[in-house]
C-alpha cells in the first residue's frame, strides 16, 4: 500500500472514529437536555466513555484512533507521530464531528424546537446556549449553573481555560500510560480502550459543571460550526462570553502537550523494565511490607 493511500485510510478511520464519538457522546447530551432521558451527569459521562472505547475497538487498528487533535498533537510532540499527518488527521476529526452533529440535528430537531418553545428560548438570542449546549460547550455549564450574570461570576475565563487544560492533561497523561507497552501497570491486551473511555468519564464528572468538559477541539468545533449554520449564530461562534477559541481549542491543545510531557519526562525515565524486555514490578526497597 502506497503512502498516499495509507494516509487516506487513516484519515477515513479518524473521520469514522470521531463520528462515533460525537454521535453517541453529543447524542447523550441531546437526550439529556431535550428529552430529560439521562438521569444526571454520570450517565452522560459513561456514554462518552463507552463511545470512546467502541471507537478505539472499531478504528484503532487503522489510525490509532486519536479522534482528538489534542492527542494527535501530543503524539507528534512526544511519541514520534509524523508531523506531516497532523493536519490531515485534525481535518478528518473535525469533519467527522461536524457530520455527526448534522445527523443528530436531523434526528432531534423536533425535540430541540419543542424544548426551546417550552423554555421560551429564542435561538441565537442571549440564553439560547441552553439549547446550543447540545452542540458546542459553554462555561459555566448552562444546564447546571445557569446563563445569567450570577452564573458567569462563578466561572471566569481563566478558570474555564485552566479546567479544560487540566482535564485534557489528565486525559493525555493516562492515554500515554495506558498505551505504553513498557508500562507493567497498564491493562493487558485490548483492555486499554475501556480504561481510556473511563478516563474521559471521570474527567467529565469533575470538569463538566464548569465547562461541559470538551477536552477535544474537534468535538467542540465541529458541532459548534453546525450550530452556527443551524441558527444559533453568535451564540455558537464566538459565544455569549467569547473565549471559545482559547477555552475549547487552545486549552485542550496545550493540555494534551502538558499531559504527554509529564508522562514522558516524569514517569518514563524512572520506569523499571527487566533485562529480558519483560515488564517487572517496581518493588519497595523495604520489601518487608508484603
């Protein structure tokens, strides 16, 4: 297989993997907001986690299933992923996210319109982030903390930026740890995919009240672009408070780089591996602790 065809296949896999992620993950937000079908934040978080695991199982053998520009950038910076593939991967990820958002709108537009009518929401006007949040993210989470000045005072731009940076750093750190073949503590076989999904679930459970926990520029920008075209206008981009670029694109990208850096510089140099190449447990020097 020539390199051009190989890259085409990898980008197609990234498109499909991100489509899976957004269809089920953003879909769970649709059902939670417009139909009240999800009972609480954890149910939504678990759907995200399972979607990620399934996307990895389905497409990981082709592209590695990054499905997140922050992870692609971190792999390029710290793991030798070819830089020439970074932009094609990211383009495929954003396209997959946009396509999934369009399909979800086709399925849920009636439920969304009913929700807006029930809550006197005028799409594109202040407060309509209560429905736009089914696509892009907002800080603070409109469904949990509200959309008024009192809600905004609880989460500043800087706090939102830091929340997305820290959340994505944790994600990248654990991805690096879970896929590291020399890490004896990582789950064996293909169980790593499930634990990557659970990583996202637990991060969402902490960060989502603050920023909805994007952790992924493609996951935010693709659906946000669809929301712009579907009538939310400036509520979608640039958003009622602005900051979507810094909070939901720059912060995750920097967070991914930070999480990868921490693993590569603070964990890998001290990892213990046997001379035969088999992983060995790093025992406490005291050994008498059982």
